[in-house]
């Protein structure tokens, strides 16, 4: 993700330069219980555990004696960010350094106490030992003196040899799992503060619209209602120093505040609003698709990359030319916990309880929108019931803060499921018109892609761009990527494995078409293509050998060359490089006469570097990515009269537990720094299933959701 979004990388890099103070992250009680601050937001991706595991292992304490807590949003912790599978690569060194520095300070305290040199002391399980004098002390005994020790320069610290890891590479259960399964109020939706009121916000149904008038007096007269008022809205913040929030603002609408959420919701049902719907009131999905088809027949607006001469290749007599078009829709993040935020504005100060994935950025946005200094804003990080990129955006924080200041009381703003689905930052839809050529030997020699997406001029809509460096560019001698964009009213944003979650399906499905056209085994065709790629280490390009290794292993584990199935059952493969992760996946599917797909099993092989930090959590995240990707094959968001049509899960479904297959996960531990996996495990499953469907039925899925072609999961 960071390689695709330079502004995000720059912001995170800048925040990462903040010197970290060990005592901000680690405190040790006299009873030897170690409390570790885990700085990132937790949305179910296990970062609360993972960051603390890095600290605890270098600190040399037993996990059973560790207590993990989340802090407030504060720049002293460096970047507090959940997204793009960045938690591992951006914390691998800093958090181990925090643990090592803390251990160094404790050893220094012991050495001073005993009058020996620090190099004579060793540690294990939260104790310092001096073998020569047979003395030892617990960290708890030394903690008070340790905090007065000088903080070492982290660059001088020698970190553990991996062979000595005791926590990294094990499985630690989610530190909040007991609270989750026993229903403790730990999520944002559970927050309660004294004197709190409850708010709902009826926003403009068409992006950019304005509330002109409403039956406010009638609403205010309803039982439990304390306030009802129009929010005029504020312009979107432009040139914000982070790619994630360039278009975050305060939309126009009507806020209703009551003494219970049910009272507020009930009053909302009686609300009548007159809207000025603005320029996007005629947006329609059918018209957009028609326009895209027209544009596909015209000269593309611009060329993003060109190698060689694809057009000349297509005219050669010794090649077979294949043309296909792929269509993919907008989809919603649809996390189980809808957006919510609690805010309390009092005496010029603002206190916020938020599930944001970007709490520091949210604080800045609230500051700018409210016109108040950041130092007067406190943001408490609260566990989120899923995010998938949706909580990168912070408009619900702005709304709650604005409503609280207006009514002069603490307020919990809770969106309904319908609010969440109809006011999202959607995964961008688009259209890809592909043409490629294979020669008589079955080699892929030419490729042309005309991408028709959304944006203005030479600017793509957020998370809807195509990249000239992305595979299969540089792997094909004659390659051209061109693009044309159409204006768009709705907001788009990063959905789990942004861009990759759909482009992986497009490119790997088309490669499968080409393999069949060339008369080659799909695995062998891919391996030959990867072998012809740029050398390992080429800037901005995936390492071909790492991908070759995962493809070979997933073929081996799935028994690719040995499996013999009856008609209607087949294997399919897909691979994709994204967010620094290398993943290949094989799906075993059966398709019946009614086009019902049963996914019998999925094999996954991933290379995310030298260490799997939390083994159980990593397998869980990978399995979740497979299930998430399967759901995306069923989902779509469409527009009619400028409005989002879909409102809830009955129109934007998730796969059921009965539809989920056994998922077998394997790792290749390469000699590379560890990277994340929340994103990169997802993209290959869509083409793996789609390619298996083709092998089983002869029908190629080129339109998502696949229900448009009559397919569904059994």
C-alpha cells in the first residue's frame, strides 16, 4: 500500500521519526507485572497483541506476566495507524527497540545496585542475574531505579538473535478475547459517559446535497427528543497532509438528539426533509456503464506506461490474440459494527471516544473543522468491530464533535446499518478492456489494457487508480496501459487490499484465459511468465523468485498435477503481490447444473518475510481474508437518481458459515524483514475461484458480482 501511495508513506515516515521513550510504552509494577502500551488501533487484526509481543520478547519477560493496554491518540507514540498492512513493517524495529531499551535500563539499575558492570548481567523471564556473585533480582524490584537510568541510543542496541525468541513465533490469544466472548462493553458502540445523550444524523442522500428545511418542530415534540436541527455542512478539507482524508468534511443534514437512541431513531422515522440534491442527483449505474462502453471504443485519454510495440505484435501472423472485458462494481466496507463516535465538548475542550483507524489524523481533522487547537482535543482509542479501511476516514468524529458542541452535552452518535452502507467511502468500480497475444510457443508477447475508471482530468478517484508498475508490467516485452476517467459524485476509499482486491481478479483471470489459449497448464504458464520478469530487487517491482516459490508450493500442497476430478469439479489458481506480501492460492470447487458453487477447499501459501510473529493470529487473518474475498464476489453498490440503492446485508451479502471451505495455510519464511498480511492474503482467492469455475464449466466470470452471470455459492 505504501508503495502505491507516496503521500501516505511520507506522512508515516515523518511520524516514525519521533524519538520513542521506553517509559511511554513500558511500566513494571513491584509484583513484576509488565504493562505494555500497544500504540495502534485494534479493529480485529490482532495488532494489540502483536506490537506488545515485539516489546515483550526483547524485554525478556514471560507473556503470562504481560498486561496490554491501548493509549489515547498522542504524537509521543509515533504513528498510530491501522491500514495497508503497515503495522508489522513499521513496528518490527521500533517496538523491539523499545523492549531492548527498557531491558538495558533495567540491567543498568541492577549493575548500579550491585556495583558490577552491565555486561556481566543477563536476563530471563523478568529477572536480572549476576552469575559471578549468584545474585538476581526481579524487574519489579529494579523498576523504580530503572526509570532514572539514561535512555540508550537505540542505534547502539544489539537486538536478540532470532534463535533466542521466546514470544515471537508463538501463538498468543487476543488479550481481549474473554471480554469479547462474555459481552463486555469494549467496543465503540458500547461507550457510555455520565449525562450522555444519543444522536442520529440524517445526511443528504445525494453527495454534495444540502438540507433546505425540515419539520423540526414536529420532531422536537416527540417523546424523548431534546434537540433537532439542520447542519449546514462545511466544505471538504483540501490539501490535507495525508492521502486518506483529502475529501473529509461535514456533510449537510439533520441531527436529532434524544435521551435514548431508540427515541432518536423513532423520531427520525417521522422526519421530513426538503433537499437541494445538487449536481449528482441524476447519477445512475446503467448510464455509467453505457458511458464506459462508449469510452472503451474511443482513443484512451492518456497512456500510463508503454514498453515495446503491442499493436505491432497483435498484427503478427504467428500469434493468437485474445480480447476480454472485465467489469467490477463499487462495494461497501460493511463492517459488523456501524460507524459511531462519542464526543463531549465542554469549556472549550473536546473529548472523543473513537474507533478510528487513524485517530491522530482524525484529531487534526476535527481541529480544523471545529476551529479549535489540537491540544484541546483528547481522542480515546476504542476497539472497533471491524474496519477493512472504512475507519480510515473520520467524518463520524467530526459529526459527533459538532453535535456535542451544538447541544452542550456529551453525545453518542450511532449510524444505522443503512447509514453505514449508503454513506460509505466505497471500493471504486471500473471497467478493464484487455487485449493480449501469445505466440506459437505459448509465450505471452503482447498486452494492452484500457482502464475506464473514475476521476477528473489526470486524477483518479481515491483508491481507484491503476499503476504502470504493477504486475504484469515489466514481465511482458510489449506492454501498454492506458486510462480514461469519468466524473463521479460518490466517495471512494481504501477497502481491504485496495485496488489489489479487484485487479488481482482481473489480471489473474485474463492470464488464465491466455494460458488456455496457449494450450498450457495454468500453473506452468504463470511460472514461465514470472521467470521472464525483471531481476529481483528492481525498485517498485515484486521479486519474481519469491512469487515463483509460493506458486510452486501451493501447486504442490494442493496436488495440482495429481488431482483428477469428474466434470463439474476443478482446481483454479491465482497469485498476487500487494502490500509487500506474496500470496498464491488454489481453490477446489464444484459447480452444479444450477450454477451453485461449492468451494470444497482452499490452499494458501504466503511469503511475508522471515518471521510469523503471532502464528495463530496470522492463520486467523489469512482465513478471514479468504472469507472476505468470497463475500466480495457477491457484493455490489449501485446508484439510482444519485442515491445508493443497497441498504443492508440482504442486498450486500456476506458468505455464510456453511458456505466457507476448509482453508489450509502454509508459509515460506524468506530472508526478508517481516511484513503484514491483513491485505495481501485476500486478492488471489477471487481469481482462484473464478478460474476453477471456468475449468469446471467452460464459462468465464468476467463480471462482478458473479450473480450477474447466474453464479452463487451453494
